């Protein structure tokens, strides 16, 4: 989406977390990008490197929603976002205002989650500010896989995210 064409709007998180009773690691983004909101699935922007990073680390094909969901369950990962609703311009984390966070207690009660990881500094900062005291779990903040984080190569992201497979 062209930045100049992006409009500021109030967004309510449009889809549910992915998890099952055996999930042990919760991976949190900030708020789904415009592309992810449109496709109703996490990290759906074609240039976001989350799924290519996971595929490289798992040595698997993660191209469809079904493959990605099966991977999350197989690896005991849960996937969600910190923000339940906010005002945002397009997909810009820097524009996020009026934050309401998700209630993590039902998810934590229904799973074996003991580790929380965020995909980027914004998600980490928001989690620490609004949710960490309630959950009692300190988050590990990993680099953003967003195309906006051009400073990190795919190889650097793969190295950074390897920790997920060691938890």
C-alpha cells in the first residue's frame, strides 16, 4: 500500500489466535498489517519474512495457511498479537495510538505456555507496558520480520529466531 494513500482508522483485531492445548511458546506481533487483515492470517504481507524464516528453521514448506497452522501446532507455538484494537495508519507500527491489549489470561489458562516472544520492538514495548505485569511472563524480544526492518537480512533473522527451536 502506498504510504500517501494509507488512511488512519480504528482497527479491531480481525482474527483469533492460533494455538492448541499443547502450545508452549506464544509468539506475539503488534497488530496485523493491512495485507494480513485483508487475508485474515498472520504475517501475510508477501515481503514479510516471518514464514520464510520459520520454513528455513523447520526445513519445511510453509506456503499455505494449512501448512503454517500445522507447523505451529507441531512445534507447540501459539501465534497472536499484543493489540486487540488501536488507531493505525495502514500498517505503520509508528502510527499506533489508542491501544487496547488482548486479554492473555484465557489463552494462558488453556495452554502450557511458559514463554512469550515478540516479533519486534514495538510488540515488545507494548507487551511490557500493558500486559507483562498481568501475565507475569517476561518477553524475549526478537527482531521484526517486517519488510520495514530492511537492516536485517533473512540470514540474520534465521540466526535470531533459532532460539524459538531451542525453547
